[in-house]
């Protein structure tokens, strides 16, 4: 809710634009994998952003201004304006209409100075889904901190949606190399969510992005083949993320062990998983294993099997509430990912059960141990 009397950008949109916004409510436009003909650089202004606004040849109306937590920016003459949800170009057009009451044919130039924290949602087949704040405020290269004066013309740009996103073959989503290390990217988001699982399909990662006010569509969507980054170092798929982006990693019906091993060679996922091995092994307990490790490797890490043992029991609890429980004979030659040698995830439980003989021996020991104790005590006191 915006306080009454505060001009809003929404109120100044044309009737035709308002109609477009209404028709596009809850509409998502799919984009092909190469992002052809789509420009992903329409940064949406919000609380925490700061922009440099220059009115040509009017320095008293120019300066660096911040957007408050209520989405309001305070400007000379105009006072309070509600600008949350606008792009840079949308803000320029809005201010031009507002300043016409004070300036004849105002020429306005806007550049971002600092960017607010980026909060995104990471979901799907990922280790720890949820909301993540990826960075604090970002200072544009070549711009002074908020509160310092800029020379007239500094950083002048009418569209000012920089750094632009450009790619190969008409693609419009890779970062400018000079600024690629300044912005949160898709890699940062997946890394914050603790990386992939054995079933993550990195060749199909969906990104949904909110569009600025006045756009013909409410949201746009694209599928990214993120696997190219960790297999061939293709930075073009490591797109810059904006506040409010929703990232979904697809799930593969089969274990993607090669992908998991490739991810383990980067810092995308934690280096180790922790599983629990118990039963007829020499050193039962928690085992720290590298990503992509299998059940057979977990048993070897626990010191190997004892001579007398039964079948192996495997237990995994999923986030959906399902339980994957298996019972099988140990097979030292099973391939990785087979039913009897699954690729492990953190939290998996492996138990080597007793054989009939070892179970009988254990029961006999439990029954006879008290008798031996009583007999020993009797022998001690019965001596003359």
C-alpha cells in the first residue's frame, strides 16, 4: 500500500499498457534454450537500489538517490515518488513526465549506482531447496559511493540497463566479462543450495524471471543447459540472476553419476557426503565419503565386512516423505548405480545384517554370558 498523494509509476502508464498488464497477469512466456530474441537485462528497481539521476544542465535537480524500503524515492521538486517495479528506462520515462511541470523538455539520464541484495528461490532436485540471498549491495564499476557528487554527464545513459547481457549467435544472456565477477550468477545460486544430488539433471535448469511494469508479459521463462559450464567451462550459461528469480533443477529418472563426479571436481557441491554404516563391518559408524561414492565404497571405508554376515540393507529418506529401502546380497563386482551398489547421498544408512550362524552365535553368547558370571562368582566364594 502506497501513501495517498504519492505519484506512482503505475498510475502514469497508458491505458493500452494497463490493458496489457491485466491480460498478462500470471502469464509465463517460454523462451527457447538459446534465449534467442530475448533480452534478460531489464533490471527491476526496488528497495535498496540507488541511482544517479541527471537532468541535463540542471545540477540542482541531479544527484544520487536511494529507493527506500517502501519503494519510494525522494527527488528535488517532485518529493516522494513510488518507483518500485520499474526498469531503468521505465523510471526515465516516468520522471520525464513528472518534471515537465517544472522544466521545458527535460532531458534525463539515469545510471544505477548500487544494487540491492539478490534474493532467489532454488528448488527442484537440489540438495537444499529454499530462498537464498546471494549478495549484498553491488557498486557499479566507475561509480562513487552514494552521497558523493557526480560530474554532469558521468555515466550518462538513457536506457542504462548495464551491464548488458549478450551472448553468441544472437543469445542475450551471458555477462559482460568486465562485470561477470560482480553479480550473483546461476552457479552462485546452485552452490548456495549445497549443489546437486545423484538425480539432478543440470542439462535442464529452468529460470523464471519477473518482468518490469509496463512489459507485455508478467514473467519470462527459459531452460538452461548448465551442464556445459562444469563440463566445458561455457560461461555463457552462467547467467546473471536478478532479485526474485525462481530456479528449478529438473530430476532425472536415472542416477547421473558422471555429472555428479564432474560437479565434485568443482566447488559447486560439498566435497564429501556423510553416511552411516553399521552391522557386520569392522569399523561401524559415520563415514565421510567423496561425492559420487557408492555403497561398496562405504563398506570398504568402514573396514570391510566381517566373515560371518548376512544380506545388506540400504535405507534412504527423501524430502517428499518416501523411503527407499533395499535388501540384497553383497556384490563386490556390482557397477556403480546398480540396485545392489547405489550412489550415496548424505544421510543414507547402510546396515550389514547378521547371517543365520552369526545371529545364532550372538544369541548363544547373550544367553550364556550371565551363567558364566554366576558360576565365576560361585567359584570365588565356594573356595575353602
